């Protein structure tokens, strides 16, 4: 099994960079790269990230337990549970999008469609939202109409009006949530060529993040923030910036997926509606 240093050497050479060129672009001295590749020094997480970015490469991690103690990374990488591969620019996985930042969730709709178009058999969509207004009006219809998948499973989580945070909800949230649920119950969501399974839940306790996850590998992540409106502090949701993460592209992205999945799997919630074609 190759060491981390040997693997990084291969990645650098495949990118046609000398140690000196890589050091210059990473922002360190040549001796640091030499020691890392020689196995006498372990890179910090930040330096490893910069090296991979400069080389246009990624490490694919298949172990869900990323070790926070970075001193153990070499042993961790050498374990049979981990597979490493370099993807050079121009041949990177087509699933990764070039644009990563979106000012709002609605602005990410087209990028989401690019990913759903690649799902040909089964598409699993997990959504944590506030009221679901933006999701149901601007995003879910795009997903349902753009994917060629024969089976679509959607789990949608919405904030409950009984939430202890409800006093901080914007005034339109309560009414909007009811409109969204009514639209869903009346068949306002449909797929043109797939069997659709839809479950809608409400939660009381506000998650750290909200966003959309596709097939556990693609995540558009936003956050619940605060804003001052008419002299009052209110929660904000879909209008906050969102960032796209591709799970296999970078080991640090897996952390956000695990936080998102933890809320999906464990948060107290109540099923409000279920539909299956």
C-alpha cells in the first residue's frame, strides 16, 4: 500500500508540476513539499486541501469516519477501507459542477437540474426547508421534470408553526407553510415519467442547516440566519447564500453531508402527508 507522500507525488506528476512549481502555487517552501512527499512530514488539512486544488485532484474517501486527529491520516489512508484516486482537470467526474456559490436556493435550480438529469434509475431527494415555499414553487418542479429516473423518492421537512422558534418566524411563514401543504395535498407536484413517492414532515427544533441532498452524493447547503426587519429580529432561510458540495470530491465535504444526514435521521418530527404512485 502506498504512503500518503507517494500518492501526493503521483498526483503532482500527473498534473505536470515540479516540486518547486507546486510549492510556489501552494504558498510554501520547496523543502516542505519535498518532506511531505518523502514521508518525513504530514501536511496540515489546509495544506493538503491546497495541494489537491492546485493539482486539480481529489481523494475519494469511502470510510464515513474521518479522523479529526490529522496525525493519524497516513495510517488511515493506508487502511483497506480507503480508496484513493486522482482526477486531473479536464477529466474530473462530470457530476461536479463548476459553479458552487448561489445567492439563494432558487438561483441553484438550474444547477440541481444538471445533476438530476444524470439519474437514470432511482433519484432520492432529501430536503430540509423552512416553509417549503421556494422549494415547492421553484426547485421541486424542476427536479421532477428534468430527471429521466424511473423512480423518485422525496422526503421534505418543514418548520412546524408550533415550533418554539415560531415567535421569530417572519409573518408570512405560517400562511406560506399552510399553502405549501395544501398544494402538495392537491397534487401540485407531479413527475412526467417516474413513479413518485413523497413524504412530508414537520419539525419543531430548527436545524443548523437547510438545503437539498440528491442520492446522498450532492448537497446544496444553506443556513438559517437572522435579519433585522421593521425593528424586529427574524429568521431567514432560502434567501441566504447556498453552496454546492460533491461528496466524493473532497474529504472535508463529507462532514457537511454527515451533519445534514444526522438531522434527517434523528430530528424529532411528525409525518404530515404521504403519497405514492
